[in-house]
């Protein structure tokens, strides 16, 4: 076996290590997408809870407002001034609560939309970074191989760099290690 045959074994090691690195990067992306899905699910549950509270308020407040308006129209009977004043306060409180709930729902919807957009942008940036890292590693390997300057030391250093990248990607992508 001459030195050229020996160098070809390093090519196979490079390719196998790069494939492993790519698989781990894809696993990391999968974990990131699962976290994104979980975040979106939590935001959706928060929005549904808020809408449920709004629905309950919209069901109860008209009854309270109707009773208050009836008291204002009919009058309070004996001591009617105080009862009418309380009824007017109830009407004002009902209107204020409805306005506050509508504003809160609008704010929550806007926040959910902004969070979703930010998370999608972050995922796109991470995907681009991962692709760039893989491309850079592949280009480095190809340059080293094409220049045929693959000495044993160069090959060993390159293998160590790729193995370190694999370990880092594995540690990041493994939730039980975090």
C-alpha cells in the first residue's frame, strides 16, 4: 500500500465525520423546531384562556348592566337616590371593564403575532448559520484534500476539529444533557 492509498482512507474518514456532523446539525434543527412548536402551542393556550375570560365577561356583564339600567329607569323606591347612584356606578364599571378586556385581548394578540414572527426569524437565522457551518467545513475538507497537502498531521488535526464539532452539536442537541 503506497501513501496515496493511505490518503484515501482519510477521505473516507472525512466524509463519514462530515455526514455525522450533518446528521447532528439536523437533529439540532429538529429540536429547535420542536421548541418553536411548543412555544406556539403555549401562546395559543394563553390566547384561548384570554378569549374564554372575555366570553365569560361578555356573558355576565350584560346581565349586570341590564339590572343597573333597570334600576336607573325605574328608580330605587325608598332611598332611590343611593340605589340609582350605585346602578350608575355599576354601568360605568361594566363599560370600563369591557373596554379594558378588549384592549388586553388586542395587546395579547399583537404580542403573540410579534413573538411568532421573532421566533420564525430566529429559526431562519439558525438554519442559515447551520448551513453556513456545514458548507465551511465541507469547503475546508475539500481544499485540504484537493491541495493534496494531506500529511498525517494535517489529517489528524482536521479529524480532531470535526470530532469536536460533532461533540458540541451532540451536547447542544441532547435535551437530557442540558
